[in-house]
């Protein structure tokens, strides 16, 4: 039997009631052989038992399943624990409340086989909201660092990469709780990897949860570690991009929190005069529901503003 080329790593925390939907979509994958690592992140419900039972029922000679535990809190820690168990050339991280269509892994590995020098295979995903409306999460190989900072094009569900590439950049930022996929993607992109985007309809479906980054209950401090990490490794001429992302997020929170305005003033105060005037317009535009600031701002970056 041939060796598996891909491992799916899924961190799970208190998802006993919904993780079976995700696991069922993994079991339905047409790619064989395939490896799966499930990481229980110290759940307080019976998630671990659900994972162990699923592993017992589904493990087969061409479908290996390993269940491990990680007691340190945070998906980043759980993903690092899973990454340490990977023995295949490719790794795909996935979330415990989303699903993959049956040919998701097959099409990813087929794209890799057709592009033997490539280190990252990306794709689009469908985002389904509780009220029934949908939109798409887009992966792009163009203007990739800028796109990732503002649009999180390296969201967990949008790509797979060489396992050694994940390890080369140091894995997930262990202390980060949110926006950690964007932070990891930034470090990956700064190695200037060879990438290709798989074409065709999305084969991953993402279901937003209440702890989404855009949720109004998310605090400024909850993403500070990740954004600081992105800023620290960007070339100096691009580091202000992170400040603009901070400002746009703050505009969202300011609709519901007076304290957010203090963060906005601090961000604006450290910008050069011309940039401060422009960003003030962007802030008020976003504050009143305007979208697309990153696209509006991109031409100004070429002028050094």
C-alpha cells in the first residue's frame, strides 16, 4: 500500500455536540490513504470521548486516526501539538465546526501532483451564515502579503502546505488566541514560497461561530499578540499596514464600545500627517458601515502614504 501524502490536523475544544458533522465529512473523503490527527484541547465536556469513539470506528489500514490531548489552552497550542505528530509531506489544518466536501483532499493532492515544485496549494471556501446567506473566503497568490494582512487569505480552511514549511517558520504562535492563522500566514509568505491556487468550486464550507474575529464581543486585546507578531516581522516600510488593520477593527468595535475610540485615537496619533488625514476618513467610513478600505488604500501605498 502506498504511503499517505496528507495529514489533516483538527484541534477541538468543547465541540462534543457538533464535531461529528466535521468528522463525518473527513470520513467521507475520497482520498486514500489519508491520515488524521485530532487534538482535544482540554475540553470540559465529553469531546475527548467523542473523538476516541470516532477513531475506533473509522480507523482502517488506509485511514489512520490518532487522538491526542493538549492541556495548554488555545487552538494554536493544539495545532502545534498536532503538527508534531505529522509524518506526511503535506499538512492541512481544519476547524472542528466546518465541513469538507468528499473530493476536498483528492483535489488538493491532485493539484500538488500536477505542480511538483509547489509548497502551498490554496483554494476558496464558502462561508455560510446562520440566517442562510453566503459569501466566499478567497485565497490569492497575488499581492499576497497585503491581502493576508487585510483579508486573512491564509485562513485555516484555505490552504495546505508542506509539513516542513510549517515547521521551518516555527509553527503557530503559541500565545495567540485569535488572528493566529493570519499571523502564521504572514511568516510563511515572508519565506516567498511557491504557491498555486486550485481552481473550481469551493470544497470547504465554513460556519461562523460567536467567537468570530468580527464579533462585537471580541476585545482589542484578544488579537493584540497576533497583530504585534505580524508587525514585528514585516519589512519596516509595510508595518503601518497592521496599524490600518487595527484601526478598521477598532471602527467595528466602536459601534458598540466607547473604549474603542481611545484605541483609534492612539493609532491615528502615531501616523504621519497626510496618512493620518486619510485614515481618519477611512475610520469614519468604516464606522458607518463602509467596506473595501483595503482596496481603496492600496494605490496610496505605492505613493508612500
